[in-house]
């Protein structure tokens, strides 16, 4: 008999003593009035057993596009932090980042060795989870200006993206896999403060429009590579982020944990020889894990002998710099990689790997002509922006006031407690986008501007961000 599952309700609340730095605060409040926070406590899962139900809200996707600025049809621009899925004889390359989270979807035809642009996702995402179910693709969580709890379905037959049920909590780097008609979401990472991330052990089952809590992972991990073998899901590697350790890239994990979907139980498998984040597939009785850096050898696990070996080391000059994703089509393992040229955006490569003969082959490589095709297109001169309304000006003033208050408190901290210069620089890069989202919510009337302008510390203005009643 399958083990009973526990259902949970997400209690969406706001910290009582928010860490300094207005950037993350704006992320929290810009998520929209429908998810506005209540001041007082930290976001957490309640211990009750009430079901958490999300709803599918079909909405028309953006008009289909087959060309994107800076892309040519024959040679798409490379990106990091995306996902690769396979359906029929196509590879679908979704999202990632080229400096900002990407919404593009690119399709590679393994028969004709050509690329095509597909309808973009509704939201830009990087470091998210993805899987396929029948003729549909699903993307879950990830990052934009902050971690996301949203998910989207892509109907290949109709070329439409629609909203899926929301995650019980925002997660970056969840491992997502499909077994039968069920979707499983394992681990990931969540934001503890503007500068601190921690990995989680949570596991969820999605059936229809309802998320149900499953037994926690044996250990917290983010960015694990999921592989389905029969009724079992293997989670390979990943990274571990801890709130008490200053390590922005996380510690590489070599663990391999197995979830039995029939019994609802976890077990351990032999650890990999090399750890980290990457992608993994199952083919010819073997699990193959490709770490994200191309110069490192794949780890190959024989399911019958239950042992790991290292595969052939990859030539970085020939096979590119990073692994973007991998998938199996007709027992053939495909890996999408990229190379950083002397100028311009990254150049994608498509490779195959044969674990039986431990051999690599390049099946697609961007040409020099493709390089020239992909130079950014000239953009027409933009018209002058319209004058700001009085309400927009007041909202902008409120945002600027919160920044000044946070900066003053930051400067009052001892030097050893201040964020690093690089962390502050990263926060500043996204201030414009966060300001836009804050003003957008403010103009909807869900923020008490007068209250914010009177506040003189972060605790005070956080209280002003609670939804009006």
C-alpha cells in the first residue's frame, strides 16, 4: 500500500524584522496584490493537514513568434539556467538567462538539424524545473527578480501557454518529474533574506490542480537532476545552500536519492564520483549525469551493477563551455552545450553521447555565418516616455524614501555585518525593474503611500506595505 501523504496549507506572511535592503523587500511586495503579505511572521508551511489547492487559469499566450531580437532562425542565442525537454524527434530548449531571465522557447529538429522559435513562456525564468506529460510541457518555479511560485503548461498541439496551479511556496531550482499522470516536485531553494538563500527538503505531488505534501527529502538540495526509471525517481547531485554559510554558489552535492512513487518512500543509492548541478538521463540500462561544466567527465551509473564510472573527458575547445540540458530521443542521448565566442552572444552546440562506447559526437555547431546572422538587430528610436501622473510620482517618491531609509540603516551597521560589494551591486542592477513593479502595484491602490512617507525605519514601512482593508 502506498504511504499516506500529508497535505499542507501555505501561510503567506511577512517577516517581523525584515533584513536590510529595500531590493528584496520590493520583490516581496511586487508579486501582486493577490499574494500581498501580512506583516508579522516568516513565510512557512502550516502544520495542519488542510489541502493546498491551486487552480488552472487558462489565459491566451503571447502571439506565436518564430524570431526573436538578436536571434536568427538557424542559430538561437545561448543562455544559462534553462531546461531541455524531448518530445517526438524535437528538443525543446526553454528559458535561462542572457543577463535577465528569459522567456524564449527554441526547438531543435534532430532529423533536419535545424532550429525554430516557438511561442515564448508567459514569464521569464531561470533555474526552474520542467518536465513533459503527454503532449504538454510544464515549467515550475525558478527565478526572475525573485523566486517564483508560478507554473505554466505549454500545449504543443495548440501552441498555447496557460497558467498551472501555483506552488505552495516560491522555489528556485526545484527538481520536477512526471510518472503516469502525476507531477512530482522535489527540493529547491528559497529566499531567507535579500542576501541569504537556503535549500529545502520539501516534496510535493501535483495531480490536476492540487498540490499535496509528500515525505521530505533525506537532505535539502537545490538543482538536483531528476531521472525517471519505472516507478522510481532518482535525484542526482545538486547544490546545498545554508543560511549560516556564506557561499553564494552553494556546496556541490554528490548524493543520489531515490523516491519510490508506489510506496511513497525514500532510499539512498551509491553517491556519484563528482557532484554539482547539471542534467541527467537514463539510457541503455545506465544513468548518465552531465555536470554543468563541459570540461568535466560524465558520471555513468550501471543500474544492474550499481556502480559509478567516469566517462570520456570532454574537450572544451570542441564541445563548448557549459551544459545547458540533456534529453533522450530514440535511445540516443542529446546534450545542448554552448561556446563563448570572442564577440557577441553564446553559440549553441548539439552533441550526442553514447554511454556504451563512451563516445561523443557533434551533430550541430553554429557556423561563422550564423554568428553574423545573430548580431543584434537595429532598434528604432524610442518615443519620449509620457509624463508621469501625480499618483505615479507619489509612488516613485515612496520607493525612493524606502531606499534612503534602508541605505541609512545599512551604513549604520558594523563593517563585518554589511553585505559584500558584489551583493550590493547585484541588487542595484535590478532596482529599475523592482521600482517598476512597486509603482504598478502602488497605482492599484494596494499600498499606503502616506504611511510609507512618514516612516523612518524599515520595520515601520514594512507595516505600510500590508494590503489595505
